[in-house]
């Protein structure tokens, strides 16, 4: 299956896609980052959680613009039913692109500030909810791979958030959902190694969050 993410552009703007309108009260539902699957017609027919649980959708969703036979990262609200099935109420695509080496960015390197709401490691992904200050322009995000360092036998993967605010006014705050794929690093990192994610924030200036690498992560 092709692994197609929210965008394949070098400097990638975050655009959210609603799979279904939020128009009524929901039953007992789960809201989390998942991987959604499209069939040969490009319709969303299944989802896989970061615990590697796969559910067939009782209500396959028709969508415009999604690539057939592909996998997308999404923030989804769904209800678990019987026999490994689920009902999907809403979803929006999450920016999830493989980090690029620092050298690729050259003079285009931007680390404009955001604020951190949460960062957590789950399955094969490092997930982020950040708050950007914006008005009416598209902001651009990516992930920078600054290489692997080693100290006392412990390796650390160093990643950084690319953010170009595109000279936007800081009029209001909105949430941005991001997810860093880590599958490509499973052959380089081992149990006990670390992932360090650097981010420029309004409150802490440049800071980082550090996580232990989970080598038992599932393959979605």
C-alpha cells in the first residue's frame, strides 16, 4: 500500500479536511490520532489505531481528492462496534511527512514560534498539538532531521519543527495537529535510545521534549 500523507510539498501548508460534518450529539466515542485507509475508489473504508487495532468502517466515507489504496494520518472521532468494526463520525487530515535533512532547507530554514499544547509518542509516530498565532495566511510546517548523536552508548535522534508563519499577523490562536513518522528510524535506533524534538515557542523560546524510543512499535 502506498503511504500518502497530508501533503508531499517541500514546504507544506496545513490544510484540514473534514470527512463528515459535526452536526449532532455523539454516543460513547473515541477521539485520537489514527491511520485511515482508502480503497481502490479512494473512499475511506478502515482505520488502524496506534496499538495496531484495525477496524472496518460500518459507514465507508466517500471523499474527494484522496488517493486510492493509500494511508493517511488523521484526527478521528469514532465509535467501536462489534466484530472489529467502527463507525466514523468525523476526521481531519493531520500533516505527517517524513523529516528531511537540515541541508535540504538551506536558506529557507524557518523556526517561527508556536506554543505547545501536547507532545506524545504513540505507535510509529511522535504526535504534536501546537498553537499558532495567525490571521488569514497559510503557515508552512515540516520536520527537520538534524541527525543522530551518541553519548555513553545511547543514541539520540534530533528532530526540529520547521514553521514559516508567512509574515502573518498574530491576531488569534488556533490548534495545529502534526504527526512525525518514525518507521524509517527503526533500523537505526534501539531500545534505550532517545528522540529529542526541538521547537521554538513563545513561552520557552527554543526548547525540546525528549522521549525513549519504543522499538516494539507496530507497523501501520
